[in-house]
C-alpha cells in the first residue's frame, strides 16, 4: 500500500504545498488551501512493459467517423459531430440548459449505439420527468444515479456504451482518494480516469461542469487542458436565446458558435441567428448601422447603435455595452482628428443590439458612421451595411473573410456596402453595390 501523506492543495489553481499558507504562492488567492491525503503509487521501471508504435501516415489516411448529435447547431460547434474517444466539457450558469441539451443529445445519439447518462445531482425520477416534458419519454438511453467514477465506468463497460454523459463532473469522486467530491484532487483524478477510459475504449464522453461567479469552469485550470473540447453556454438575463461557444476544440474550429432558443419542449436550433440581432426599423433612424461580425466559421449581421447627446457635466460620459470601452474612446479620438467629428462635448453611448459582444475590430467603421449619424441627426439607409478596421492614422484596414461577410449581407437583402478597398471583391454579390474606401475622410463623405 502506498504511504499516505497530508498536503495542502489550492482549491483555485490546484497548486500543492507541504504546509498551510494564507495565500496561495502560485495564483495569489487567499484562504484557498485545503488539506488532502495523497499517496505515491509504485511505478514499474523502464522496459518492464512493451510499447507499440503506430505509423502517422497510415493513421492520417484513415477516415474518422463522427456521431451526429441530432442537433445541427451542436454538431457545428463540435466540428461536424462527436468524435469517438473524445472528451467534451460543457460549462454554463445554473439553469441555462446544460442538462436539457445533454438529455436531448442522449436521446438522439442512441441511434449510434448504447448511451449511458450518469447523473450525480438528480434522482432517476427527476431525469425521467424532464424527459417526459421534453417529449423524450420513448428514448432508450440508459440512466444511472451514481457519483463513484469506478462504478460508472464498470457500468459503462458492461453495457458497451458508445457515449457516456456525466452530469456533473463536480459531483464525482474516486475511491482512491480520501478528499470530498468537488475537491481539486477529486476533479483531477476523476477527469483523468474518464479521459483514459475514452481513449482506450473509443467511447465519446461528455462532461457537464459547474462555473464560478467569474464564468470559468469550477476547479483547476488543468481540467480544460485534459479534455479535447471545451464548450460554454452563454445567455443574457431574461433572454430565451442561448449561445453555445467553443473555446477549445481539437477536432474543429475554435470560437465556433451555435444558437439555441429555450422553449417548453427544450432547446430548439436557431438556423438564422442574424434575424435575431437585426431589429429592422420600419423607417431609418439616426445612430443605427448594420455591420457583419465573424464568429468561428459563421458571419452574423448585428446592429450597432450610438447615441451622442450634449453633455451637462464637465466630463462627458463614454458608455459602451457590447463594445470595449477603451476602443470606443480611441475611435472617437480618431474620428475627431481625421474625420472632423466634434464629440468632445457630447455624452456618447454605444450599444450592440441583442446582447452580443463585438470583440473584433471589423465593427470600427460602423461605430464611427453611427456616431456621425447620431451627432448630425441624419439616418443611415436601411439598405447599407458597413465593416472595416480603423487605424490611428485614419486609414481603413481590411478585415478577414470580406467576401463571406458580403454574401451574408446580400442574403438578407442589403444592397449597399461600405468596406475597405482591399475587401472589395472582383465580382460583388448579385444586387449589391460595394464601395471601397482607404481613409476615414472618404467613408464620411456624403
């Protein structure tokens, strides 16, 4: 038997320390070190077992089949479906729909083979009631109310499952450790056991994870390094729409998104997300401009609104919602220097409609045009879409995937586009006139 010893492990980052300290020496958090009993297992010496190698050329030519989850949006985020032997970690706020999505996926994945849904937070009766509400009462997926990883893996092996769902990883524990479920060592060991099982058997494993108040997966950061794919569920308070975002994916594009709508029958796919974020005013209104942002492999049309109003205080306010506040201040300074927009005495409020965050620079040109429209109280035509990055010297820089953005705008009926000169295609989309500009002064010309 390995000898047990007491160590103090940070519950925030997982750093081990031989003695208790008030502050973690690695991450700097206070009062996060907790005592745990660990043991060092004896390892075989070198050359004690035979290791076989494989040819990369042969493996690369082998087609890797994917398992369809029954949801086009989920498959898009995963890169085309579940890869056998992969481990997916799904995080999100409480009540956002993680268990609902996993239960719907379990019902659809049963066409590929046996599916085991292991729940550590709910009873079997509660899961069955949710399945009835979602219209999945006839699903043949196997249910198991268990929190011991060894027992779950034994049941999965006996049933020869192709997909294993764990809800949630924070409730799991391993008999080899004395710490309580949810501790850093339990999370690390439980996840490692599940990863080893997935790689050796070819079973796809989906893990549901809790998040902290900062929106990060609860537990050590190494958890996200161990799995193949990390997905986050996002939503605004009171909104029925959910955005599933991929922040890590070894088998597909990172930062890909899928959009769902929460209904009484569960999560429904939203195949045309641009329609959600476009308000389409009956008449053109000042301060509103449509731009095209890029999320993964998807182009989304969003509405950027800017309100410029005379300031009543000594220091004009700059308020940004869905836009980086420092970048808004920089854009207004460039607009004053190179575009002649006198906004120094104006309170400026910028907002992205629909709760979307515009994290890329392609929306710079739309923000400046919306600011001028509000300042001069002159509406921008509803048929216009604009995108482009603005430099400090007043130049309009090109952005990636310009043609894809224009095609998405044309598909939604936009007939005019204001873009960087380098993004003007040789053959514009049918029915659309594209105007290219190189300087901000050209873009602001009437």
